[in-house]
C-alpha cells in the first residue's frame, strides 16, 4: 500500500527562527553599509558627535547633507572662546526647527554642543521629539512650569551650570508672546534670559535666524541635497551672530539692549522685512547721555520749520495719517517724531515721569537742531500732556494740543463726560494699586493687537464717534493705524504700565508760565475719548492759548487731510509770528 506523505506544517518555533534570521540578515545588510557611510560622513565631525549613538549620527549626516549647505552664517567670530555664554535667539517661522538648526550649528561650526535648550510650551508635540534627540546629544531640555518663561528656579539652574561648566554654551529662545511671523516682527521677551546672565556673570550672544518660512517640503529638501551641482538653493537659512553683551545690574536695560541688538541683526538678513520704520531713510536713533536709545523719525524738508510731534497713548514714532508727507512739503515743515521711553525702539526706564521727558527732548533738539535752536511742538491725544511738560524749554516757540489729554489735575473735571475716560482712570488706579492686575489686562490687549487685529479694530471703531468711524474706514487709514498701534505694543506691557503711571501720577506743570508764545488748542465737540470739556479747561488755565472747536468732529479728525493741514498751518504761523523768532531772524540778517 502506497502511503501518501502528509505535508507537515512548520512549527511556530521554526517560523520564529526563520523570521529572526531574515531580520538579522536584513539588519546586517542595512547596518554595515550605514555604519561605513556614517564613518565616512562623520570623519570631520567633532569628537562629541562621533561618540554619540547611531540615531544622533544619522541626524548629523542628514543635517550636514540636506540642511547645512543652505545655511548662511555670519559672525561666528563673535562667539566667546574663553568663557561660557548664553545664546539668545529669535524664533524662526517654524519654531520646531530653529532649535535643531542653531544647536547643531553650535556643535559643528563653533565646536560646542549647547547643554541646555529652553523651550516655552511643554504641550507642543515637537518638545517631546526634542527631548529624545537632545537627550542623546547630552543636552538637558528644561521646560518652564508656567507660561511666564524662565522662572527664578530655572535661572538658578542655568546660572549654576554655567558657573561650573568649562566653556559651554546655553541656547535660549527667550519667552515671548506668540506672533504671526517671528521672522518679520521681534517678539516681546521676558527678562529670564538676562536674569540668568546676571546670576552667572556670563555674556549673552544675540543671534537672529531667518528663512524658515520658505519651502520646507521633504521633496524639496531631499532633492536639493542630492543635487551637488545646484546653482541656486531652493531655500536659504540665514543666521547672524552679534557681539556678546555683558550683564549690568539693570535687567530691563539689559533686555532692551539685547532686543535692540537682535532686531538689528534681523534687519541684516536678506529677504526679511525690517522692524517698522527702520529701513526708512527718515529713521534715526540718538544715544542719550545716560546710555539709553531714543528712536525717532525725521521727515519733511530738512530746512523747514522744526516741529516735534508727540504721539498718543498706545502710539509710536510711526504715528501718521493719510496725506501727511504732502502737507510737510507744502508747508515746509521738518517733523521730528520720537518714541517715548519703552515705546517702539526707545529704551525703557523705570520710574520715568512726564516731566523727565523734557530732558530727553532737550537732548534730541540739541542733537538735531543745535543748542538753543527754535522749535514748536504738536501734541496729539496723550502726547499733549508730554507737550505741556516741555513747556519750559527755552527753544519752544509755539505749541499745538490736538485732541489733547491735558494735565492730571484737570481729569476729574471732565471724566463725567466720557465712559471711556472712566475706564482709563480705572486703569490708572489699577496700575498704581496693582501693577500685576494691570499687566494682565494689557496682556489681553497685546494679544488682540498682534494676533486678532480684525476684531480688535472693530472694537476700537465701535467706541468712537460716527465721524471717526468714517475716517478710519478706508484701507489706507486702517493700515496706518495698525502699523502705528502694533509698534506702540512692540515692547512689554510693562512699558504701557509705566506710561499710564506717568500720565496720571505727575507733579503739575505751571500752565501760566509756558515758554510758548502761543498755545493752539484744537478739539472735536464729539470726541468720545477725551471730551471737549478738557480743551475748554485747558484754554481757561493757559493765558496764551487759543481754542478752536470743531463741530461734529471726533477724536481722530486729523485723519481728514484738510483738518490736519489747517492745524499744522496754524502752528507754523504761530511759530513764525513769535516775537522771539522774529528777533532771531532780524539778528541773523
């Protein structure tokens, strides 16, 4: 009898053995060439990199092959060679990539692996990847336990590490408020980075990175790296490294210096839009005698009648209106518009006062116009208060207070006319009683201005008069308003806190002893922000004043070109009619 052989199925153990054998052969087939490739690619890498595990070595090769060829670096010579230091950088457009790039750059180009990388949001999924990669690099990733950035405990850890480490780098992206495109606008930072520097005694190296918002699709990156003969890169990452900044005993001043340095580096990166106004030929900076920076715009004919323009609350040196440039030419006006301390690009100063502003103005006019040169002042809204504070300057000839706020002592007389005024008064009281509560309120405003402009602007217009709403409805008017308001919010909420405290907590200016020959007060009768009552009170208290009431006009009537030109024309006439100006001209003839 023929017996049929029954087919036997392989046992589970045999299946497992076969699978493991195939896997081992496959691993050897991949690992051996990969090992040879890694050794060849890493032969010039720093020893710290060669000692890492294969995941980091693979990452090293990928970066060297597909990313670093397109990285344009300037300023490596600014990295200190004889001490540890902190690297402080702006976030790139893709903040999950910038840390890898700068950290890798420090390791490969500067020969140092940064031991600590600070990130601000532990909920970001990129943080979890960074934890794994950086751990293999030997880098500790510290994640703040709150939304306020580097807290004191963390700064102590950083300082302790830097004191004990020998020539190491700490890479920090200073905590800041989220913005739409950090490569176009510098974030507002907390003081954690400079506090860490002060505690450790180590310098801070400012760094700017840009180019991360270009095409970063995998196919673009990979094929670009494979094309050794590529003439034009599909993207370019730019890194600019500035000179180290050594800490002082004033963290706010140190932060302002750091931010100013990074902003200057960002301005040098090709293709990035500079900070508002910096690329304008009219933009200027003055280093004051105490070391602070005073930023300003200098527009109009250089030989025209010199007029200083003081911007309103939440405004900046960029405050302008449709048709202003043409008005300056027609009336031959040289308009100088400075940022107040802590506003725009001017250095903040703690405990600043409205009266102290006159000292900055005196230095500015001496620098631009010469000692004792005549000038006039145009103060808009809150800028009118600062104009009055400059009322004793010897060069002052005439003054225009347009939609002006006036002095603190007069507020109680007209607060009853404006609900918005009561809100401002409440903010002022809040600023003096609880600065923390005020900062929370201002933080919300910051977020709206920077990230929710549409709803924010709608809220602003709703609170204004029908005349204001009409004037601000054009696209040009909104763009100018937005540009100015965002620059006014470009520094921390603490700067606006100091602005409010200064405006409402000031010693009085003697309104009867102003140096101006004439004070022109122009105000809309329907102004919902600062009611007409304040203009009438100012007129009553200033003997040399002339009041012009504009029927039906609101707070922003200066957006009407004809009204703005009339206000400037009256100011120029008052300036030229001042007896002191006439005698000066007669003496020089």
